[in-house]
């Protein structure tokens, strides 16, 4: 904002004033003719010649010891080949650029916070699933040890069950560590301290999505790229930089040799020797004058400096244009990939939901069969492990869907 005000101020008139007061310790003498300094002239009817001049004549009075000066200079640009107007547009574009960059940072932060939140939910649910699986395998180990004591199974079966439990415990430890790291990252993004009970366990109210939201389900594939272009803050930033570079190039072109800047200058000088009002006859020692000037300032030869600046400004504008075109092309590809990832993630969630439903039914049947001695403990354990892995796969698929939704909504500005 202040840069715009500064640029606009350049087209307005400028008034400069200076005031000085001096004291002369040894002022120069004035100019005077002494009586008779030019000689004598005969006097009619008298034998005594007449001195010339016949009295002292003061031509220039002795100056005062004090000297005062008040000066004012008024300048008004009249014609600058559009440099002032171009500077205003560059400043306005800079303000627009900063505002767009702030908006872009806010949107990126929103996307990052959503992804971090979903990461916390994913890690928490993974820990819960692994803890359930750990309880399953603990019972399996206990059953295998009981069966070994009864001589039903050999030691290999017991060691295998213990190995599966230890492996799952390692995965549970890693999942808990990932959950704590996800919490710390999430709290950092939202500006909260990670210490204490409140920081260690943030309140999570929204689960991972199970389907594509309606706002994205209604997206028209034929206009989605245009919508992404309209909502892209990155593209808006490059557009502002491109326009700014073009304006800067126009200013450099207007600053070339043999292009004079024309301005009006009015200079006012007021000088005096006696202190106003205080000293007698002070007005007789004061005088003023004004000078009106219309002048032109131009560079005749600068050793190719202006030409080099024009080429540099043009190259900057060309690079900005290429960057803008490249981002536009990458945006189209990125939107297409994000839509494909969204559809693929949604299909994966649907498949994992059916797989989880099948695993739950399989576990129910295996439990009933085991209770009726129609299935072995191993078959029941395999059904429990299958449910565990299927639940983890479903949780991962929903997290990938949440990430895909966050990415496409970021691109579309939703």
C-alpha cells in the first residue's frame, strides 16, 4: 500500500523550502564618494573653489552584520513518457502480488493442516487396529502353549505363534511412534504446544472419508481444468509477475536516450539584512524575486546502459511468460492426475469395504465353528489375522482417499 502511495506522489508537485540566518563578523564596507574626492570646481562670484561632490554621497550603504534568506522551490512534472504512470502500475501489481502470495500461503497451510489431521486419524486408527490384533495373537499364543502342554501341538507351533506376536508388537510400536509424530506435526501447524495431556491427544471429530464428497462428485470433467486455472493462486502470482515485468520493460523503454523529461520549476528567493519588526526600517533591507522555468532533462549518451536495461527487462518478461505457460501446462496435467487418483482411491475404498465385510463374516463363521469344535484354533487365528490385515488395508485406502480429496480441493480452491 505504501509503495503505491509513494509512486502516486511522484506525479504530484513538490515544494522544498530552506531558511538561513547568517552573522558576518567583518562585513565589507559600502561604496561612497567623499566630499571633494572628485576634485574642485570654480565657484562663480567666489574665489573659493567648490568641492566635487560638495558632500559625502553613499552609493552602496555599509551592509549589516546579519543576513537572512528564505528560499522555496516548486517542481511539477509535466511529461515523463509514461514512467510515472508505469511506476504506479508496478507498485499496484506488487501489492496485488503480495496479497495473492498471502492467499496462496493460506491455501497451502489449509491443505497441509487437513493432510496432517487425516494423518493423525490414520495413525490413531492403525494403532487401535493393531492393538486389537495384538489381543487376538495373545490369545493364540496362550492357546498354543496350552495345547503344547497337553501334547496336542509341537514346539514349532508355539514358537510360530510367539514370532507372529513379536512381529505384530514391533509394528504396533512403530505405529504408536508414527502417531506421536503425526500429533506433534499437526499441533505445530495449528500453532499449539505439543507438551502436556491436551497436546498429546488432540480431539479428533471427523473420521477418514468413506466416499467422494458431493462437491467433487458434481465436478464437470470438461470444465475442471478451467476451474482449476481460475482458482489457482500460483497462476495468479505468475500472472501478476508477468504483468509487472511487462510494465518494468515499458518503463525502461521510456527511459532511453533522447527522451527528455519535462518539468516546471518555480524558484522564490526572499533576502534581507535586518530582523523583521524588531529593527527599524527593516523592510528597506528586504527584497524578493521569482524565477519560472520550464526545463527538459535527457540523456544523450550513456554508453549503452539504457539499451542493456531494456534488454534485461525484456528478458525478464519473456522468462515470466515462459514460467506462466509452463505452470499452465503442468496444472492441466496435475488436475488430470489428481482426478485419476481420486477415482482410483474411491474405488479402492469400495473394494476394501467389501473385503472388510467379508473378513468380519469369515471371523464370525470361524468363531461359531471353533466353539462347536468344527474348526481348529489355527483356522480361527487365520480368520482373525485376515480381519486385521483387511482393516489395515481399508484404513490405508481411506487415508489415501482423504489425501486425494485434499489435493483436488486445493487445486479447485474449495
